[in-house]
C-alpha cells in the first residue's frame, strides 16, 4: 500500500482534528453559516406559514402521472439546512452530507470501491424541486458523460399537502408522489421529506431493489443498484449485506423477495412465508 | 486508547470531540477505498490523491455536526467523495478549500505513490468485472464460490450448511470459477 502517502495524510488529519485553534476556527465558521441558513430557513418557513397555499386535499392515485424522463427512482430530497439532508427513495431515506463550501449535497449508495449509484444536488436546485443525479455509467469514464436525469416529476394541479410528523404542510413544488398504501395519504416535497412518505418508482426503475434490515416494512432500508445492475433482488441485497450491511448486524442466513410498492422488489431477511406474514406477495 | 476495533460511528464521534487518533484510525481504515474510488474515475493519480485528501478534509470540517445515523457512516463519506468528484469534473481542477482551511499540507506523489495509485485504480476496475461475473453465476455456484474463495470457508463447512455432499460443493466452486474465468477473458 502507499504507506508514505497514507501516513502523511494520517498525521496531517490527526493534527488538524486535535488542534484546538483550527477547530475553533472551523466551528466558528460553521456556526456563522448555520445561523445564516437557520435564519433564512426561518424566514421562508414563516412566509410559507403565513402566505402558503392551504389546499389540503389528497392526491388521487389515478391522477398521478409518472414523468417519462425519469430513469431512476431516487426522487426526493430533504434539505434541512443543518448540514445534512435526506434522499428519499421508494424504499427508505438516505441521510446525506452537505458540503460546507458550496452548499452542494451528495450521496453515495454503495460504500465499496466501485460506485453503484449516487449523485449530487446543488442546494438551489434541490430547493427548486429538481435534483440532478449524476451517475456515471462507466466508472472509468468519470463524469464527463453526463447521465443526469430529473429526479422529480409532476403532480396534477392543486397538489396538496404532505403529512410531516403529523402536521399537514402545503406542497409548493411539483413533485411526483403517490398516496401511501398504508396510513394517511401523503406526498412529499423538498424540504420536508420523511421516511413514511411514499414515492412511486418510475417505470424503468423497477430494477431498483429495497433491502430491508429486518422482516418489517418499516425497518431501515437501503435502495440498491441502478437499472444496469446485475442479479436478482435477493442477490442484490445479499451483496449489499455483505459489502455494506446495517451497522454491525450479521448477514442474514437467508433473504426473501416480495412484491413491494410500485412494482419494486423488497427483500427481507426471512424464508418462505415471510412475505405473506408482512401482507405482501412473494416474488 | 486503541481505536483499532471501534466502529466508524465511534471513531467519528470521538473525532468530533477532537480525538485526532480516532480520526486517524478512520482515515487509515477508509482512505485506500476512497483513493481507489477516485483512481478508477480520474486519469491523473495526483488528482486522485488530492481528491482523497480533500474528501477527508471535508469530513473533518463537518465533524462538529456528525451524529449517529442508521446508515453506515461510509455513505456519508462517499457522498462527500462524490461531490468532490463532481466538482472536479465541473472545474477540471481540485478545489482544496477544506485542506487549506485545516492547514493540511499537500503531498506531492513520489514514484512509489504513483505506482500504487495506479495499482488501486486497476484493482477497482477489475473489481467491477469480477463482481459482475460473480453476480452472473447461478446462485448455487455463486454462493459456493463466495463461501470458499471470499470467506475462506472449507468445503466441508459449506457442504454441511447447504446440506449437500462435499463433492457437490467442490464441483460448484470449480464450475463457478471456470465460468468466471471465461467471462473475464471475454471482458
């Protein structure tokens, strides 16, 4: 291994983390940015509360039209302004990091040496409701071939609200959402995403697979693989468990694929009968 | 305290409390993967190394906000890496803002470093092909190859688990490897 290179930076980072003066400087800057962002968010939230539309009606499932251009189901972004955000997918949310310097927000689906998908949003675009995900189709080609796609679609006129932690919030941007099959009907908008919100997969995104941590539809999930990914849903999630996993959880002895929402396969730890027990059809 | 066996979460939380050793352990654990990530995507090894350093600098800058999350911290790490890559693709230059902010001294790569970055790049590229070939195997063969080659389990152990004879496991591994070799040749 390149010990000299890694040693050099290991020492540098050790010093940078431990050095109080630098840390104070960083914290101070972060605080200033945080205060500014918080203040802006507060003004926007207040404006929304006072002047935002209050068209509180549910979106009928039949009215929802998936946009033709969508090529993946990464779909909704929650930009909290606190340095983190959440990418909501049909199968769960991903917390993502915010870059201090530019305000861009990025995520990576797999944490191996090879990218399996991910992307970056600028804060402005995210807030405008149009995230652009950049997924190189050939890892060696880098990002020069732009395979960006729109992450959001449209909902018919008059849309409506989301339920976020029990509170109805008006939708300000066009998004592509769908009523949940369970619980209150919800759609999602940038800025207030939540894991309970249901978002349909795009027609071409059915290859995306939800890997669930436990045999529970509300368990932590990870969405894996783009349409180009090889393998069955169970194989995809087996790989996810082996290479990424959920914390220190051991790799389950067996996995089973069920028919999830929006034709997306959902894979749970379990055996024959697990899908039925969860109220789902086996695949 | 030795951070060798600590989880990524523990390391980052300790680093957020200014424990330089904890962050060093986090860096040493993941830096090769991050470097391979970049080396497989950019032509210039110097750029790959700079992007790696800038990525970890970005992590340090954001440490004060770090909190335990359900998903692996590496998702966050590679999210930052991906942003750095996208930024590089846009500007065609590595913005070393976070490094400058932290006062991290940039390292010029020597010949050994360059060779090793190239090596990581090749490994990463090979990994894509190998993994695809492995994934393309029939399930029984793939599981047998993984268990024996990747997890280094004995034929006997695998046979017991799968409730088949040892000969069957040997056959599955052998056929699976042969099939992967054919695939790799074509690739």
